[in-house]
C-alpha cells in the first residue's frame, strides 16, 4: 500500500538553479531526490509547491512524495539533514492523505522581497541593494504602497512575468500586497492564489522603477490593465525573494 509523505524544507537558493530538477545543474529538488533515493534505496520523485527560480530562497517550501511502506519519519528527517548540504534543511515530515498534492492542493502562497538601501556584505545574499537619496526614502514607501494597492485583486499579470506561451494562464488574484519599512530598507509582502514565473520579481522591479522616476505610475497601471509589457523596466534580482509560506485548506 502506497503512503503519501509531505515535507517542509528551508533553503538558501543562492547557489542553486532554482527548485525544479534540471540536467547538469544543481537544484534543490535534485539534491533532495538524490538524498532520499540513496537513503531509501529506491528512486524518489518529488512534487514541489512552487518552482522557485535560480537564486530564490524559501523558509517553507512544501513537497510531497509517495512510498510503498510506512517508515520512521523522525529518523528519515535526521538522516536527510545529516546528508544534505548546509544550504538545505528539512523542517518537518509527516504522513498526509493520498489526495494531497503539494502543487495542486495549494490555495495561497506568501512571498517576501527584501530591499536594502545601504551597502551590506552580510545582507547582500538575501536582498537587493537599491540606492536612494536619504530624503527620498520617506517618500518611496508611500509611492510603493500606492502601487501595491493597484496590484491587489484579480488581474492579468502577463506584463509582469516571464510568460512565453500565449495560452499560458496569466490571471491571478492577489489577496494582499504591501510594503513595510525595515531596519535597513523595505520589505514587500505579497499573498496570492497563483504566481506566474518571475512575477514577484517583475512587480518589484517595476515598482522600484516608478519610485526612482524611470517609469510613470500611469504606465505601470496601463500594463496592469492591458496585460502587456508595453514599457521597459528592470526585473528585481532573485536574491531578495523568499517563499515564506504555502497555504492549504
């Protein structure tokens, strides 16, 4: 009888080519599948909740896999964490119902994007350094939150993504989007039912372009309304992005 196991993994994605397994490059899924296959002595294939891009990290990526018998999950977790690289840590493992699918069963995802406004050798791996004049920093948070209000709700986000196929689903519902001041800069928090490839980084990059005067608020809104990338903007780098939580019923 097959059993279904759900895991939550935390990882620093700085040195990985994203979550999804790819040939000849290091990925988080690849590292996990290799470790599980060696420990369990059978080929294991994982289903991940989010296909995080190259360089993106996660506090709580969710995955599941199936096994032909029940085992001691506490012991499996211990063995996995002793085997895996330091950049990857299994936070939990548990048995779930057979119908559970880490990707298809997800109802919402929460991401954070961190921006710093000063040079920091310690924070550079997990944030984007944006140079702003000190007097403009107080104004920036207001502008950014005005834009965050625009993206909430149901929209066609094709203009803010790396979508290549015309028929690809591009309509998403954003339940919450807001910017907060942090000690070293800003933190963008966004929660939605579905995210396109590169969507959060595109939204952040476009918003910063508006804040720096390189893109107009009206141009941002036009792209959001038409679902077309009419104007150029810079994608935010991946190192500032973090998958924080995946929500299920």
